[in-house]
C-alpha cells in the first residue's frame, strides 16, 4: 500500500486499465503532470498520489463534470486521504486522536468504515474503538463531518470530510427516447 497516497478512487472492477487511464487523464487536465496510481489488494479501489491539494482536486472535478458530463465513465468515488495508519484498533485510535480536532465544536459527525479486506477488524469493532475519542454530537443521517476509515489488509486510510469533499460522479447515461405510439384512425 502506498502510504503517501492522498486520494482513494473507487473504480470499475471490470476495467482497471481504463479506470487508471481516466484517473491519470483527469489529474493531468487539472495540472498534475505525473500522478502515481496504484491498484490495491482491495478490488475496485486505487490509491493516488497527486501533487495537487486533494480537496481542491475534488472541487475542480465537480466543475469538470458540469462542463464535460461524460468525463467519468470508470471512476465511481474520489476521496481525499488525511493520513494512513496500521489497521489494528490501537493504531486507528492513535490516528483518530490526530484527526479529531478537524470536527469543530458544534459540528455533528459520524463514522463510516469501509472494509476492503477480509482479514481486518469488523466495522462495529472499529467504530466502538474510536467513537469515544470524539466528544461531538453524532448525527448518522445529516452529519457536518464524516470520519471515513477505509481499512485494507494491513493499513487504513483516514479522512475527516464534509459531504462535498467526496466526489461521486453522476454517471450520465443517454436517455432513451420515449416509444411512440402509432397513429390510429377512428
């Protein structure tokens, strides 16, 4: 796992080569001449090291999508990474302690755990291990911030993000024309 990666991108598992090319092309269009894209052991996720600020990338990808709706065919979700940790609960607690101040007093929050490997702790165990570290109001439906923990075989990517700091391209498909009824004469 590339622990200096600062983006995770969920991709089409059936087209990893096309997904990689799409990631590289979009980041080059934003000004990164040599992004590093790596596949992970977790199928359907790639790590990315970009020289650009990850949250700025997310914002600019939204703008790109509005001007070129077909630009995202093989990527499903783009998420910034604030830090990497070992996947055990003690290391995750230490990492969350470093990130918890990103949830301001008065902000509502939740934890989302994505398990990308079979041999990692179960999500309820991870949530129980870290939830007591953040003394803020929990809101599972409409949080201001999400503590996102993506757990792989031996490492975990963590980020504290607001909903707009995660980019999920709207996969626009051409609409089908309405079937026409033949004209009937009476």
